[in-house]
């Protein structure tokens, strides 16, 4: 008789746990001794690289400066997307994007949105662009 009662209580606890709010605060994240690593994703967009880009450059020249775009648009090869995000530990994530538009293999538009240059951590050391078979990779 004890086993069915225990199973019923366990099932009831699981069902009530499923009804909890989705956006509840995770108690473990609030503990001061829990370490969260810094997370960097995408192409690091530095002011030095962005300042080197000029209208009229070819796609190959831009890839040599910026590295390979993070997103490939298979429907429109005349647009390159560079994206960078950084989350320091438990802080909010910062995002930055650079959208470059080309016409006849010439750069026609530069759209830069996101972080201020001083928001990028000073101790970030991205690897330099590497050329393999005349293609720049990051």
C-alpha cells in the first residue's frame, strides 16, 4: 500500500513542477561562487578593420580585411553579414553586426549596428586572418 502512495505523490510533484513559471529566476545563477565564462561568438569587428573598408572595394578585398563572413546568404551573394556577440560572465550579451552590400562585385553600402568600440574587452586577442588557397579564414 505504501508504494502506490509514494508513486502518486511523486507523480503529483512532477506534474506541479511542470506548471512552474518558465521565466523564473534560476537560484544557482545568483550564487556568488558560481563562475560563468566569457562567451565570444562571430567575427570580432574592430574599428581598425572597419575603417579600412571603403566603398568600391571588391568582395575579395573585404574578405581579406574582415575575414570570412559568419553568415552566407545563398539567395543573394551580393550581401555579406558579419556578426559579433560578447557576454561577460553573468552580464547581458552585447551584439554587433556589419552588413556589407555589393553590386557588380563592388562595395556599395556599409551598415554597422551594435556595440560601441569601447565595449569590446581590452584583453581579447583574436587570431589574425589566415590565408589558405587564396581564401581568408578567421
